[in-house]
């Protein structure tokens, strides 16, 4: 299979490309990535040097000429669209790039793929499109979309375009919605790597609001496996939820991390809440279990230890992301919220 993966220099895309090339000797992958602040070409530098089945193209999923060109000559059997602006806090500061990439970029990719008759398109989405839950219940694929942040609204917009491409053109798109991922290569603006770095530096760990918002955590490899299953077995036009069966409050996650790192809980600092902060996410993934055979394999305690080990042994990666955009982000973040 010849795959076009978009956003492959980001967190989940990097893990997906590595896993798929490892697992499928007959697959080749072209990675189209714009290299925003979140995209790191060095994540896959070893593959660029030594893996002939992998190639990289720097570019924007919204660039019609480029994408049409990449899809000529039936060189691509399937597309997996990870490319996105992905951080809620950034979307609150400035929604525009989220609309440009997540909505218009995805529509461009769908349109080019339709015109070039690509026979499979997996669109990667998120549980956040469903909005927020109270103390009980779970999101299923039939839960109405009720996004609360500019990020989740832009992802919901993309999901609806994917749906429309199936309904209107019978375009073979499958959409996946997953809960919060964690694991290697996650950019340290997201909760777990951000708290890891703050704890290592003995800086305050900024917990929003009362810290009792709940997220369902899934180890990134389990999400990637779900995407693989959707690619190989998903029904055209269908949406599939993936979850990790690991509901935790943010405070519990942060306390566990401090304990694993041997740091005091006094580092925890409650800061102002995120506007529109969703209270709780939980996923009913029974459809994916039934139709695809999906199940998360790693429990949260093991996954968190594995993730922290990865950050401990990959200090070079952390130094690199810290030296540039991340450092500027942290400085402005702490400046704005202290
Ligand atoms: P990320 O921010 O780490 O990576 C995004 C990648 O997309 C980066 O490499 C970036 O350079 C690239 N990109 C951004 N705009 C682009 C454009 N216009 N053209 C080409 N490339 C572009 O994000 P992630 O956490 O790896 O998330 C990947 C996908 O999974 C996103 O669609 C996100 O909405 C979805 N998702 C993420 C999570 C999570 O917990 N991280 C959960 C569910 C779904
Ligand atoms: P995040 O990693 O940004 O993912 P998402 O907003 O997509 O769920 O945040 C996860 C949770 O952690 C969310 O409830 C917000 C909270 N949070 C903090 O309390 N402090 C922080 O510094 C960050 C980044 C997030």
C-alpha cells in the first residue's frame, strides 16, 4: 500500500509512521507536513536517511496545486489526515489558523483526493467535537456534535465536510474520533509533557481551575492501531470512536507524575480556568470493538511510566524543542498567566 500521511512530523503522525513501516514491509509512506511549530522533521530523520519506503514533502494540505501534483499517476492508495492545528489554548488565543488548516485544509485534501479518485481516506478527529459530559455517560458516534472551543469547532467542521463528501459524492472516507493521547514525541504544550518539564525544572505546575476536569487517556500506539484498523477495515462513511478506558482528573494525573518523578506536590499551582473548559470526556468505543476489533492494550499507569521513561532517555529531543518555539511559548505562557 502506498500511503499519503499528512501531519506526520507531529506527535501522533510520527508514531503512526514508525509503527506502520515497522509492521507492514510492503507499505510505503509519503509524509506531507507544513512544519508548523508543532512539526519536527528530526522526529523521522533516521527514516529519511535510511528507509527507502519513506519520503518527506514540506507543504500545506491547503495547497491545491501541490496536493493535486502529489496525487497524480495513481501513486497513492490511501490518505490518512493527521495534519491540524491541535492545541485548545492556542485556538482560544487565535482561532484563525485552526479554521484555515482544520476546515479549509481538510476540504482541499478531500477535494483533491476525490478528483484524483483516491480509494481510501481516513480523517483523524477527536472526542472534543462532542462537547462536554456531566458526571456520568459516554460519547457514542451518535452523540450530537456540540464543540466548545475554536479547536473543537474547527475539527467538527472538518468532520462534517468528510460526512458531506461521503453523502454527496460517495467519496470513501472514514472518520475516527479519539480521546486524549499521550506518549513519545508529544509537543510540551499539552498536559503531560508540559507538567513533566515543569516538574523536572522545579517550576510551578499550572493546573487549570479546580483540577477536577476529567480526560480519558489513551497511549498513542493504541490510537495508531485503531487508525490502522479503520484504514484496513472501516466502513465507508462511518465514524468510529476510540478510547483508552482511563478516565482521570487532571489533578490525579499531575500527582501521579510528581510521585513517579520524586517531586513534591507543593509544586502544584492552581491557575485561572481555561475559558469554555470541557468538564469531562469519556468514550463508548463499542462500535470500533465490534466492527474493527479495536481495544486499547495499555493501562494508564504502565503507559505513563513508559512515557516518562521516553522523555528521560530522549533529553536531546526535549532540548531541541525547548530551545526554539517551546521556550518562547513557555515564556509567554508563564508571563501571561502568572
Ligand atoms: P500535533 O500538533 O502534534 O501535529 C500536527 C502536525 O500537523 C504537525 O506536524 C504540523 O506541522 C502539521 N500541520 C499543521 N498544519 C498543517 C498544514 N496546513 N499542512 C500540513 N501539515 C500541517 O498534533 P497531534 O497531537 O499529533 O494530532 C494529530 C491529529 O490527531 C490532529 O488532527 C488532532 O486533531 C487529532 N487528535 C489528537 C489527539 C491528541 O490527544 N493529541 C486526540 C484526538 C485526535
Ligand atoms: P490538553 O493537554 O491541552 O488537552 P485537551 O485540552 O485537548 O484535553 O489538556 C488536558 C487537560 O489538562 C485539560 O483539561 C486542560 C488541562 N491543562 C491544565 O490544567 N494545565 C495545563 O497547563 C494544560 C496544558 C492543560
